[in-house]
C-alpha cells in the first residue's frame, strides 16, 4: 500500500518557489565559475530524461549495477537480513529497486525525493508490484536530515543509494551527505551504495555525451527549470552541453557553455557571461576501491562487502553505521 500524498518537507515561499533551489541558483550564478548543484536537474521532466539516459547504449552504469543486483542478490540478502525498512535516497527506478526489494523481503519501503510528482508516480508503481509492502513516500531534500514516517521509526533500516549519485558531489559535500544519511537512518543501519569506477576516458565521455543528444537535453532542461520556476529569461539556445574529463579529480564534469556573450536575469538579479564561459552543472566522480572506502569511513560508515559487475565497470558497496571510535 502507499499513502495518498506522502510527506511534504520542501520549504517554499508564498509563490510556491522552492527556497533552497532559489538560494543555490542565485549563489552559484554569482560565482566566478558559475555553478548549479546537480540535484536541481531532477524536476519531473529532468527525472524522466534521466530515465531515458539510463536506456542509452553509451550509458553503462545502469546495466552494470543491474547486473550486480541480479547476480549478487543472494549474497546481499544474506548480509542484510530480512524485515528491514528500505529507505531509498531518490525515487526508485523501475528495474533496480524491485530487484533489491525482491531479494531482501523488507518490512517497508520509504522513497525520498525532491521531485514530488515523479516520487508519487514511482511509489505507486512499486506499490502495485509489491501489494503487501507498506510504501511511505516522503517529498524532501535528502541532503538534509529527514524525519522518517512514524510507521518505520522502530524498524532496522537499509539505506539504498544507487546510480553512483554520490559521485555528483565534491568530497566535502559527499562526506556531509553520507553523515546526513547516517543521521536519517540511525545507529546500526546499513547502506547499499552504488559507486562508479575509474576507467578509460573514451568510455566515460561517451556515457555523458551520447550520440542521440539526450544528455544534452537533460543538461539544458536545468535552464528551462530556472526560467520557469525562478522567473528567469536565460536564452537557452545560446548555451551548449559539454562533457569534460578532469583527471586531477577523477571526475567527469558537465558544463553549459555560452556560445556568445550573454546577459540574463534570474530572480530579479542580473548576470552576464562571455563567450566560452560556462555554468558547471555536474561532477561525476569515479572511484577506486580505496577511495570509496575512505569516503565511507570518513562519514562513519564501515564497508563490509563490495561487488562489481563482470566487466569491473561499477561497484555496489554495503556498509554499516558504527558508533564513533575515539582511538584505533
């Protein structure tokens, strides 16, 4: 079953504008290297475009992660155990989430997402596939601690964060998010997290700049959202999508590059860019086994198992929340 509306924890002004969205956009556009956090890609259209991206031939992460869930379901279930409440950070995909739920037989499912309509649609679809499973969607910004529904407060929990979304954040922000997840889930919780691996640059660039141009649409949709929700007048046709490999930080970067000098207004504030300047919209960090373990440990998660697909392109890591230690 699913609640009719779920919980709504997004703060909005009297005009319905998401306050955190406005704050992030105005602050990011005021910087020398303009930037908007990648989490704002996911309005309803952005969420659908990302689902389309996962089906592209160039985009290997979804296929690789699905392979791991299909082939390692028994091992994951043995370590996780039964009757945990699964808390998914981001609306569940139509493929990966059912694989996990089928494998571990949870007591409840709590998807957290900032895109309300997409959240409720995906929750309803999951509830239909698992008619005996209580489903409690929560519309919230999971970058901050979320108060989970009372119905799951006393249950052991498994956080699920697939897709290597953790790679969208710089190390400081990723560590903060993992600590926030730990606070949301509580002591003794487990976390199953997808983490993409370092590989050939050509493979990485193709995955973020597909021949059909779907990723470009996804990137440019962020400007459409800014115009629509924040009263912007950004001339979208002036900007072009660009993917770059930054070897120093082991990450793919996505940028919206101005093709000519441009000026525009957002939220009543005026901004200007020269030709060739960009709005940095996404990082997608890639990990080694050691860097993944260090990131988790820095946030209070102790890795206890790790699996990769056969081609060793992607990893799923299971970690456990442990009490902080004052000494080795």
